[in-house]
C-alpha cells in the first residue's frame, strides 16, 4: 500500500524550507516504532508538499498514531498519483487548543515542540512499552512542551527558575480546565534536594468524569527551581522522555545561584541531573541555537555523561534556520548502555 501525507504550510517561510527534512525524520521514527522500515520520499501535489511511502496496510489504530505527526494535516492512499482521502479519528487526550492558546514572546513553535516529543516517545516505544509516558521539560518556561505532552495523554513535569513563567503556566492550566469543565484537583507541596527546597504545584485530571472517578488520571506538575534540582521530583518514578529547548541568545541565557551562565557550562552542570531523572532506555531531545552553542559541544557533552546517540544519518542533518539570528539544531540521545538500533 502506498500512502501520502500532506505537510502543513508553516507560517515561518525560512522554517518551511527545512520542514520536509524534519518531518521525514519524525515519520521515519514513528514508522520504525510500528516495525515498519521503508523509504520515505518528498513529493509535490497541487502545490502542497507530501511525504510518500510504501508499506503493509496500516490499521486504524496505526493511522491514528501516525496522525499525531506534528506537521501532517491530510492522509491519503496513493493509487498511481490519485489520492484517496483517509478519514482518521483524533487520538488526542485533550484538544490542540491547550498548547496553542497561551501566546508569549519567545514561545517555541508548537509543531516543532510536538516533533521533539513525537520522536522521543517513538524512540522509547522502539525499546520498551509504557503507558502513559511521563514527560519532563527541565527548562519549561511557560509550559508549551508540558502542554503538548498533556494533550497527548502523558504525565508531565515542568521546571524553571522564573517565578513569573511558572505562575503564568499554572494559572493558564487552571483556566483551561475550568473553561472545558474538566474535573481536577490541585495540590501544592515541596521536595528537598541537596538542601534545596523545590516547591511543586501538581494537577490531577482526566479526559472524562467517568475516567476520573475510576482513578484513570494523569498528572501535570510545575516547579520553580534550579533545573539541576530536578532529581528531587523523580525519586519514586522516572521520566520516560525529556525534551528541552535551550535559550537561544545572550539576553535569555540560563541563570544559576551565582548569576548568568554560559550555555556550555550550564549544559555540563545540568546533564548529570537530567540523566538521573530518566528511566533506563529513556530518550532525550535538546534543541538550541548553533550561533550560541555548537552542535559538536552538545553531542560531546551528552556522550561524556553516558548518553548514546542515534547512528542514522537522518539525525545529523537537522540544522535549520528559524530567523536571522537563530540557526537551530536538535540532538536526540538515549539513556542506555546499549548501542542504538537506529
């Protein structure tokens, strides 16, 4: 069976040029998690860009899973260039409005964030099964990554040093839950790590009243703390996936208790803590501006603390321009002693 998936026309013209490369990488991993290995080619139909591939016939559940792809807007069977639309139900836990509605300066693209989450979760599924997954964004800002994970039915943990950002993220989620009349509870407590107190605001909720009453719930927690203290939140359970969009410029440089930190130093300080948060076989994605942080330095820092990198060349050509001062790259890694199968 031949399938063609149409890609969204991204509003950022510079980013749109590189989108097929990122989308192909994402689809490759999602298919691989379904035990499908095939060639994926980029094609144009009627002025739109499609990813086309041939494989066995996909089940309804597999199509629902693939429709979670961050930039796919239309799916079809391809019969010698004639496209037969596929009607695919949404498998989302919450609506797409959750990560999209909250707007703020410097917000990472929701589609790019979802791409990182989709690849890391598909990588994890290639190695072992767990449902629901637990997601960690250790530099969460106002929570776009966490809200993307929540919309996909994951548990999520966000941590950031900016009190205002954490408060806005929590307040926004409260408003969202109330607006959609989603049954939930909110609690606050604290954890201690290396003599540091880590305050936690945790939400428990479900996608329906019946599921909530049956105990089929998810959790989202926000903490205002140094990200190096993130292991305090994972004593009883580990995160399965981690995705972090690192600061892009000097004006948004990370801070520690002693002041502003260069990104290279920051990364080497926090990576051991982030690795401690991840389960065995857990996966990680880091995106960053190559004009302020070199890709080689990121890969080297990951390997120095014991992460394994995918070997497929697809994952070494993901650098792309976002704007004049931002040339972004994204690196994926595994928290495992085993060599990568990909």
